[in-house]
């Protein structure tokens, strides 16, 4: 650390009211090292002057006080030590020098779907092309058919396994998209299952309407008519409380920027934020479009160009990188990482969990891939799974360890934060807290 712990902590405790509350926390985490990702504690990933910044916003020999589901105090272990006798043993978590980060946030997933496409994975390895697979009823059409056929209970049971894998690695918030229904009934079913998953497992689920994902078979060669339906379904599902944001697939194999703009106009009329699958295969102006609507994020971005990066920077739109899809598709076109850094566009990292191009249920592995495939640093990928992922979902009080933020935390049995991106296959999770409650 570049500054003394006492100086940093003293700056964080500046009212008598905070000091008077030292005996009234609901929970305490003590004897901890913190990766806060808070500017208050020196986190500044774009700062070239390392003397003025602290990697990860880290604090050593620290403690956290939690009250009413929020982080109420951050200080030194020594500061809270005299007050520990006021607490019951089950209110105190001594983590013996291990690390605490904000709960991980998987900000781009398609985990609710029916069916299984491992047969296509096997066929591709045996030489079948995507065109061959599609001609035999495979590809996204296969997933749409299976998702339409599954009832809510079946869809919930299949999707729950994927969610639990992510929770077990420290994920406390997740985005879940629709987009494998491509009709009103099935899009509704997917979004209802997403809500139910969050309710059962007590984690935050952001639901995203992605009916503009692909052209369903019943609308072959009539994309404009289908987009009209997408625009009509959105207010219906929003009125049912099922939509938090709106997404689309803007690509040369999907929908045009003009077609997606029609969907975004409806989203704007409903005061819903937008995001976009952009520049994965080509550049047809997708990131420019999402930036023009002050979008939360633009995702994939292998074919993103500098002029569009500048527009994303101006609109504070997050760049969400999806190394799992890059890996699965054996892509060779890297996202423009250096240009994103130069223009200080926040970078998030996510699993893109989906049945076709990224059957990935490990955010920790996605972080490792972000380092090994995209040459991001361990600090960048962990920021990309916490503070920047929160921004990509519009979650203003998640993704940092800072007073006033939600007490969504992950405890790790690691020597340093870089271990989370370094290790593969070994899950070092030691505990998860969501909204101030320990997750069981």
C-alpha cells in the first residue's frame, strides 16, 4: 500500500455518529484484508501515477460493520477490537487475514434456456459447419424449440443448476436475459423463471428483455414484422414487472441498427435502460447506437473501432468483454483493449453463459480468460466482475466495499486478490454475504 492504513481509515471515520454506533452493528467481519474497489481507498485503475493510487483499493488489517443490509462502517481491526465484547459470537466473522471483495457480479448471461447442444459441439469438432448444423434444425432454433417446449418448472430446474454453479463461486448479482422464446408467451416464461431464481436463492437478478435476439422460423425473411412484434411485447412485459433493461443483437447475421433503434425508442418511452450485443462479428454501428441512447453497456466488441470507443467514453457506456465466447468460437480478433484503456472506458468481464457459444458457468474462469486471452490485468478483471459489472447493470449501490453500499460480499481463502484470476479449477470461496445476510 502507498498510504498508511491509519491515515486512510481516519479519513473514512469523520462523524461522532459513526463512532457512537460501534456497538450496534448487525454483523462484523474482522481481521480482514479488503479489495474495496472504492476511490475513497485509492482505487483508480486509470491512474498512471502509482504513487497516488492503491491497487484494488486494498486495505489491510481491516474490519467491516454491517447494519440493515448495508455497509455501515469500514475501519481497522484495532478500532473495533475494544467493542467486540458487545457482540454475540454469531455476529462476528473472524477471517484470519483472508480477503474480502465485493460480491461478484455476472453482468451478461443467458442462463435460462431449455435443452442441450453438446451434440453440436461434438459435430463441429468432427467437421460439421454451422450451416450444416442449422440445416439439420440445430443452432439457436434448437434452443428456441426446447425453451418453448419446457414448462416453467422444467425451465427453472434446468437453469437453477447453472445459477448455483455461479453462486458457489461468489456471484451475488446476475443479469439474466430472455431471447430464446421469440414469442410473447415464452419470453414471459423466461423472465418469470429468472425472477423466481433470484427469489429462491436470495441473490439480485437483473432481467433483460432480449426478444431482438434472432429471427424465429415463423418470421423467416420478414425481420421488420418481427421487430414490430418485439416492440409490442415490451410494454406488456414491462407492465407485468418483468423487465429491468432492454437488449438486442445488432449484427450482420441478426438485426440492423435501424431495427434495434425502433426497439430502443420503445424502451426510452418506458424509461428502461438499454444495452447491446455489438461488434462481435462486424461493425455496423451498434456501439454508436447504444452510446446515443446513453446505454448501460455494449457487449462483445471484437470489431469495435476507435471512433466508437470515444462515443462510448462520452456516454459512460461500459465495455463488457466475453472471453468465453471468444474461446469457444476460437476467435482470433481481439477486442481493442489498449484503446479502451486510453479512453478510460470502464471494462467489465462476464461469462456470457449460453448453450451455443459460451457454455460457461464459472466467472472465475472468465476472469482468467480475460487475462490470458485479452491481456487484461488481474486488477482489471476483478474490477470487471465487481465495480464495472455493477455499472453495466445500473446497480448504483453494489460492486464496492464502501459505507452506504449494499453488504454483498465474498470471502476468499487466498493470499492476494490476483489469485482469483490466477488459479484455475480451485474454488477458494470461504463465504458469501447478500444484503447483510450470510448465504447458506
